[in-house]
C-alpha cells in the first residue's frame, strides 16, 4: 500500500531523492561483492570473474551514466512553437514526469544485474518499483530481498519472492508500467494481463541471435569473441550467439579454429574454474534431449552429466537444409550448444535470417564496410554488433531491446529514462495576441493565412 502512493505524493520526484537512491544502489554492489559472487556461484556455478564483468561492472556503468546525465534528462525540452500559436511569445516544452509504480519481473540467468539494472532506471525516472526476481536463482533472489531494504527507500522499492502463484497475483494488480525480461511464452502471459488495465509494457525477450562470419575477417579475433560470447555463463544469455552462418570458403578454418579456441579457454571444461553450470537439472535435461536428437551432427563436445548440471561446450555442423529439420532451429537454445551452417554467400545469410523471427541480437564478423551496410539495411534485429558479441549491451548510451518476436521497448541510457517517464506536452500560450481567424463566424478566405501560420 505504501509503495503505491509514494510517487503520486511527490517523494520520488526530486532529483535529490533519485541521486541518493542511485548512489545507495551503487553502494549495495560495492559493499557486497563477495556475497553476490557467492550467491551466483551457488545458483549458476559461475565464476566470480564472469559475474564481475557480466553483471556488477554493467550495473555500475549504467548507474554512472545515469548520474552523469540525470539533470539534463530531467530538464524541460523546448520544442518549436508555430506562428499560429504565438511563436516568440508562447512556449512549448516536453517535461518528463514519473509514471508511478513499475513492476519489474526478471529471469534467473543474470540474477543480480537484471533486477538492479531495472531498478536503476525506474528510480532515475522518479518511480517506485516492485521487483519480482526469479525463484529459480533462489540464493540470489533471497540475497537481494535481504540487501535492497537495507540500502534503498523501503517505502518506494519492494522485493516480492515466490514462483508462479506470486507472479500471477502481482499481474492481477494495476501497474503504471511492467518491465519483463524472459521468454516469449511468459511474455504473452504478461501482455494479456497488462491489457486488462491497459498497462504499457517493456518486453525484453530472446530468440535465436545469429552470428555471420564473412570470408574477409580477422579470424583469430572472431574465434575468441564468438567463443567467449557463446560460452559465457554456460550459454545462458539472452543475446548469446545461437547459431553461426559461416562463408563456405572459410568453413574449415573457422571450425578447426573454434575447436582450438574452446580448448585453449577451458582445457577440461568440467574441471575448469572458468566454466559454469546449467541452472537446474530440468534445464540440463532439455539441452541433453536436443543433443541426443542430433548426435550425428556433433563435431566437438557433447558431454553431459545431469547430476552435475554439466553440458560441455558443443559444436554441431549441418550441411545444406539439414538444419531445418533440427529442433535446435525451432527454439532458443539457451545453453552451450552452437550449430554451425555454411553458406555460399553472405547474401544467403541475409535470406536465411529474414526467413525467421527477428532476433534480439545479430553479430556480423567482416572487414567489408559494404557488407556491414548490407546487414544494417536489409536485416532487422534488436541490436547489431559488428566484429564482436554481447558488447553492445554494455554501451550505456545504446538502447537495449528487441523487435518483433524478440520483444519491444528498449532501455539503457536516455532511452531507459524516457521509457519509464511520461513525456508530458506543455504549451504555455500567450494572451497578448488572439487572432480571430479561428473563431466563428468563419471566413473561408482565412484558410490560406492559417495554413501559412500553422507550420
């Protein structure tokens, strides 16, 4: 009840409150690094290094970006006023105002950064937040439930723990905005619930993010960046490379090089401190089933230990149209399994990608500027990253979000601030002049004059 009244009571609107909360959020991360590392390790088997670069550094970068720009983002934005409305005497402004109370529902794969990232932009925009972290990453969710009330305004930021019943109950309430990160199946549930109250939503979904490798490429760099982006967090990243389309002329070089790169990264992945685990045995079984269906296509890895929730880094190679019959191409893999498909030309890659739902990310490795422009102009995806993977997410001023089946409504940077703000239109009209042209009785001879004054 308290959280639903704070924003309308004005508590969250002053910049001083917002800055205080953002600094406290930064402090939460800085003062609890080891506890956060340990919680992620327990839930995901992920090493502290990956949690640091994949989660904590990102949160701090986003907070720094917000603090550096918040006063500018909050300021009224002047727009031109037409002569018809007294240009020079009247003023037109856009004023960002808080929406109210935002529900944030986050998944288990990045169980620290996704809740805190959402909170940062919601409170930067002057809103209250109710956060529902995933019940699957149980230790991380419990830790956030313990830490957030210690650092943030407990009247304005709340954590709700639980599973499907609790989420269902939350969705029966009226919210001013819902931010959901997860899969498309649940995204549809969120959207149906939001429609009941006409609640605006931001859906950060996933999809099958392709990697395209040109023959004109810095192969050594490409191999490391693709392997890192795929196997970070054991492949459990919504923008992880989902499959590779490689030019036939460099197919063998790419495959052999990728095998060597993975081996150089992890030696024996099962005993490597740098290689994580699948979040649950149920998810590991799903991945094992996908592998079993295409065992004859495996060219590297393929090892499974369900009790240890271990799936080794695995490469599969598909000739021709064989990939179309694989279940691997009909759902987001979300694990350390990477199908590789050779193509005759990169134009064929464009066709292949455009025949499928729009992905959350697209990765192109090429030295050819014309090829880059081809992919910019003829494909559609949430984001496009050239000659790297994942890294566009960590550029704080780039909006992050999907398109089509991969979601809608980006955030980060000013886009994130605006996402959780109402951009209110304000016209302050002069009374010094008041032409009679618009008033009855109408003189149709004035239409030309009005047309001149209106632009």
